[in-house]
């Protein structure tokens, strides 16, 4: 599933909680032996991040907007 901000290249695998962010083409080297990530942010999602990334995209975007609004007060 696509994760992260709109139009970002980020992925989340709910089965084991693996999340990879900033996975655009300039951060991955392709060779004959496979792919080598060179500047990805890869994490194991804790319970809160797993719940957030499991939300439908529209709900994630709304949740981030609510957080930004609250933090600016």
C-alpha cells in the first residue's frame, strides 16, 4: 500500500509493519543483482504508526491536517 504524503514514493506492508519512505528513483540503485536502497527511511511501524498507515488515504490526510491545525495554536 502507498503510505506517506500525497505524491510521495512511500510504502507500507501491514503484514509485518514494514514502512519505507522517500523511495524515489534517486534513492535506489538498480543493478543486475537487484535493487540497493541508498537513502530510504525504513522503519518497523509501532502500534500507533501501524494504525495510522492502515487508514484509508483520505482519513490519513484529514488526520494530519487536524494535527497541524492543533499544533499551530
